[in-house]
């Protein structure tokens, strides 16, 4: 009898849940049609039935079948709300909008043409297998990673997007053969753009306004500094010309160096280039920053970065915004880094007498150090201390592992960030200080017509793609001449 009563209660509870699900489903339908009436359009209509099913199925872990047996599946809780401060749209709305985005807005042909480097044309010297050896990774519903996707042409690429509707596209390397034929001992990457990833979370120890995934106008200038320093360094010190800067869609920026010389760098050479830009190497438990023991005399690239970018942003932007000399937990490690105890004590006393303004306190520190350095008996303990402080706070901080390896995946330009709904739009390094991440179009902005991608695609074409396209064509033409000369030489012989 006890067992019967338990079973009865379970049946009643299941019936109650079913009725609740039915009510939620009906409510969902009414909201969908209401949204359409208010101008939500066909997007909400298309989503109505999936919303109904989701009301019942969301609490259950979903299993997915993959065409690729190497795909990685992970369970996800779709009821978790977006991170606070991470974006301005609901993650579920973004998910429902992706099919329309790929059909109407995503510049698939432009992206494919870039990654083909001229080998998608009819030139006599094109490598017809090149485009089909590029790896794409699609993140599918349920955080399923479908790696080793490859497409022989732009039409198939568009069809793949329409069929699978990925929440994210990652771009991998070009392999020595098609990724779908990877099950062999000699399968390996042969070229890939040299890429850089700068993430705001790596600056958490020098931010007082935000932390983790949250960003604002006060800390975003740290990304501006990174772009300006790296862009000049890659162009002037390494001679690269074709750099594509892209907003990551949430809290950082990516750089794609697309010169042929960069694409064919070995992993060792990629590591060397990335290490060239590494100054900051982490923070210990006390808050002290791990920097080279001596920065002076500054390497020419560091001197250029310091004089042209860092000094200005330090006093005019960073200190007024972050106010680190007004937070004892922030400025104590700075004072502790000064090796001369007398100078350190004098600064501590001066900080107590002076106002709390960060710029004023920095000027006190700078004046005292400069005075000591100007004495006949130079205080070598203070050599480079001002530069170390500045470099330790605002010099670019790379996620170096992204740059080291040819086969590392990186999110494609013009993706939609699944957490924020923002488009990963290109950026102009010459005017990046004017970039406002809050004005970046979201997928919903595009669908309701309040914003477009016209400006972003034009920037991609004019500032990046045109010059690269001309170079690709010139190289193919040069190869044709070489073949003709070789053939003529053979005939003469």
C-alpha cells in the first residue's frame, strides 16, 4: 500500500509538471505572437515552436550525434542567465537568431576569399586543393565542437553554415591534405596566419573599475594601448604588412597577420615573435609584478612604445580612470618595488601629505626619482623604476599560447559572440582609440534593421583585404612568368 501511495504521488507530480509545461508553452506562444505584433518580426515566429519544446526539455541533458567521430560533446545548462555585465542581449535570443544571421548578414564569400589567398580563382597557378585543406571548427547547439570541417568553395561554405547553424566559427590551419582525410600518420598543418589574442581578464590586477568578463569605457583603453604597440612593432620590427585587427565580441581583441611569410612560420618562429612582445610575466601573491630585472637601457622597440604610446596613456587616460594611487592595495606593491628604502619611506610620507589624486601622486613619485637620478652621485637603485611601473601596468599582455602553435583555433571575424550577441567586427588600428564596443552591432540590431555591417565590411575591404588581394594576384602572376621562363629554357636546351 505504501508503494502504491508513493507511485500515486509521483504520477500526480508528473501530471502537475506536464500541466505547468503546457501553460508555459501556451504563454510562450502568446508572447511570440505578441512580439510579432510589436515588430519582432518573423524571428520570433520561427522560434515559437522551439521555445515550446524547450520549456519541457531544458532540464534534461541533451545528447547529440556528430558526423565527425572526433567531435567533443559537453553538457550545458541552458537555463543559466548571461554573465552580468557581459553583454546587452539574452543568450537564448542570440541562439534563435543565428540562422537568419548566416542567411542574411554574414559575409561568407568575403571571409572565404580572404582565406583562399587567391587560390579560389581561375589563375593558371592556383593550388586547387588549397581551400579544401583549411580547417573550420563549428560550435554547435549544446557546446559541441565539430572540428575538421572543410569546404571546397564558398558555395559549400555557405551551405555548411545554413545546414549546421554554428553558434561560433573557429578558423584553424591549412593542412597538407583535407581535414576529412586526417586519419594518417603524416597529417600535419603547413600554414596558418600568425595570430595574437589579448584578453581583458589578464589585466584584472591593474583594473579597479571591473574584473573578470566585465568591461567598461575606463578599462577598454588598455586594449587601445595593446593594438597601437603591437601594430607598430609587427610592421616596423618584423616587416609584416597585412594585419587584421578584430574585436572579440566581448572583452578583448584578436590580430591576424596574413602575410605569406607569417603564415608559413614554424611553431618555434611563432613563439619567438610572440616572446618578443612579452614584458609582463605575471603577478605573485603579494601583488608584485614579474618583470625583467633591468629594463634600462630600453630596447629600441620598448623605447618607441614607451615614448609614443605608454607615457601619454599612463598620465592622460589610465591614472585618471583607474586611480591606482588612491587604492592602498594597488599602490603598496608599487612602492615596495622601489629598492631604495630611504626613497620608499620618503614617498610613503609624501603620499600621506599630498592629495589623493592619482596623477598628483605619480608626479610626486616621478619628481623624486628624477631628482635622485640627477645628482652627481647617481642612485642606480632607481634606474628604470618609472618605466618598470608603467610597463608592468599597461604594456600589452598576450595570451602567448594562442600565438605559439600553427594548429591553434581562433574565433573567426564577423562571428556572433554567443554571450553578448555582438558581432566580431574589424577594427582600424589607426583610429582604435575611437572604437566603442558598446556601439558594436548585435545580431538583433541587424535583424531589426537598427544597425548594419556596411561600415565593418567596408573597413575590412579597404584597410585590409584590397592590398592583400593585389599581392596575392601579383604572386600568382609571378609564378606564371617563372613557369614560362623555365619552359622556354627547357625548349632552348
